C-alpha cells in the first residue's frame, strides 16, 4: 500500500523510537508510559472515497496498514480475515441503527462476547503472535488482563488455545454483572486463567501495571523463555482497531446520503478513555467529527476533568449498573495528554502527580484544547434506567446500561448546546449482558435468577437473545478463585509454575 513508515514513542519518554511489532508485543513501555504513534496519518478525500466503496474488513486493512507499517500487506490481511471473517453477525461487525433522522446507534456488540471489545480483541491475538515472530520468536507470550467486565471475556475468547500463549484475567469479584462473571468463569480453553479479586477495577489495573514494570518479574519470565503482553487498551494493538469503526460509521453515513457538510458528533460511554480516544484519532485522521461527547456514570472523574482541568481520583467509588465504566483511573487519558501537549516530560510530571497525590491539574492551554474537542457529562443509575425506558417507549429500541448513559448524556448535550447536527452514539454491549437492570426499566416484574430475567426481557420486548448469551445456561463453571488485591503477582507466578 506504500504507506509512510510509522514509529512509536512512549508518552513518558520521547527519546527512543519503536516499531509497531515491538509496541504490540511489549504492551507497555518499561518506564510505565504508553506507546503512541509519532504522528497521526491523515486520510485524503480520495482515501475516504475508496473506503466508502469497501466492506468493513477491507476498511480495517486499509486503515490499520497506516499504523502497522512493519506488517506486510499479507500479514495485515491475515489478521483482519482471521478476526472479522465469519466472526460477527452477518459479517457486519459495526452496523449503524438509525434511532431517528439525526442519531445513529453504532452497534458494536455483534461479536462472540456481545460487547464492543470484540472489535479489537478478535484481532489482537493475530497481531501479538505476528509481532512476536518478528522481534523475538520462540518465547511464550503471557497476556495479563485487568477487566471491569467486558475486556476479560473478549480477551479470553480471542486468545483461547492460541499456540504459545497463556492469558490471565483479573476482575473485581463484586463489580461485574452476573452474566459477565458467568462468561469469564465458564471460559473454555487450555491456556486461560481467571481470578476474581477483592477490590475494584482500579485495584486490578494498578496491580497488573505494577507487574508489567517489575524488573524482577520480567527477569524471571525471561529466564523461563516467557514475556508479558497486554490485552487491555494500554496496548496499542488493542486501541488501533477501534479507530476503524468510527471511520467506517462515517463512510456508512455518507453512503446513506446523509448531509455531513457540517460534520457530526460522537458520543461514547467512557471509563478507561480508550474508546473515545479512538474516536479522537479518527477525527485527527480527517474524519469530520465536530464534538467528542464523553459520557460517564456516577464515577464522573472524566466529566470533572473536562470541565475543570483537574483530574482527581480521590473521591467516592460507586458500583453502578454500568459496571464497565466503574473506573477512577482512566489509563488512556495519558495518551490524550500527550497528543494535546506533545511533551513527554509534561505527561510524566502529570502522571507522577497522579501516582503520588492522586490528582493533577493541566495548564490553561491544554485545558482549553480539551474543552474545544470534548463535552463531558454524566448520568446517575436512576437517569440511566429512565433513559432505557424512554428510548424503548419512544423508538422501540432497547439499550444496555452503558449505551443508555451515552444516550442520556447526548440528550444533555443537545439541551445544553442546541446542536442538532448528525450524531453517532457508540453502543457498547448487548442489553442481554445486563438483563435484570434493563428489564427493570421496561417491566415491574424482575426475577432474581439471571436466566429467568433474560427470558423475561425477551418476552417483554420481543428482541432476540444473542446466541452466546443463550448458550451460557449449559456452561460449566471452571474458575471460582477470589484473591486479595495484593496477591496478583503470586497468582501469576503460581499459574505459570514459576
């Protein structure tokens, strides 16, 4: 495809440059920074014209090649075909549902685990194994994952029985939905390992990051011909595929004849900031996105940051009905800070402050840039339930609890600004992954049993139960261990036989 060579640097160290194969295999930089491309490639009008005539799988190959320039065309095609051919409903991984003449719901949950993480985690195993062969063939790859619910199952499904890999997932034992927990606990595969932890997602994520940067652990793995990589969105290989569906949505809107001369807005239910960061990168590549609307639940640390320039994790943590967003340390915000400042020393200063005092404040210039790009707001659980009910009543459309947060915040944005230009709302999970809470919005009768609730939701709304969720009834529980949040390192060593 003749793309310009792309190299990567760390958000906390701009002195070195790395290939995409290295950053995907490595996951996180050795000093704790996140890898970012040295520049964001811009697509031409001709590029967008070509993309509009393509199917999703070809759009993915076209866009990803611009970031993974050390992958051959054949390797890119191998990865996208393996990920997207025959894996998603109707071979359409990211369809747009028109809620009304202005708003499209970008449904990202038609994959094998019924959540948006499938769009990235079906392709990541192909990226990782291809990358590893390029840089240090022969090592066993150990994938460490912290999850707030959806990433864990999607990563387990993507990496199950992948040769020469092990995957270890940590999730907050009391911080995911019953369906999410069952999906992980019943995961098949000889190389998969799952642990609940006594703590929240931030505890899991911090523990995994600590292991990644522990030189004694890394040395121990190397002695046993093993190496860590990540399936969280701290891994660039997890984030890059998410850019594709925002560009694809733009192409689909153009193909439908929608007038996008004034641009369009994108609303994303946001926890770790990766999904909305992908939308920002699509915007920087030339997609005419006008405003990035950042939707939070009661854990509204990002809302406050966008509105004040102060990021402060020293606050109450809430377990909500949108658990995948129950996060107070949004890892991918670090990448955004770099993109807006271009200064790795400044980013390191901010992240050191966050690690030390639990907060940082950006300068006026960065705050102004952030507010120009983003609108931030949040929804309580009560507002989320009301939004599910109202959206179903008005449009006959059933949202999950995370998508409902996005719809609710989009409505607040319109009320605040009067901006009625076309909009895309990212729908991140099937409503059946959170059946009891969704059912409570449309029915007074909510059974306690998860599977009875799934049946009732189907009967009340006449919507289809996704096959992967329906099949959970007969799955055997394989993993039930719950460990203290301080025991992650020991669990990794024991699992790997070290």
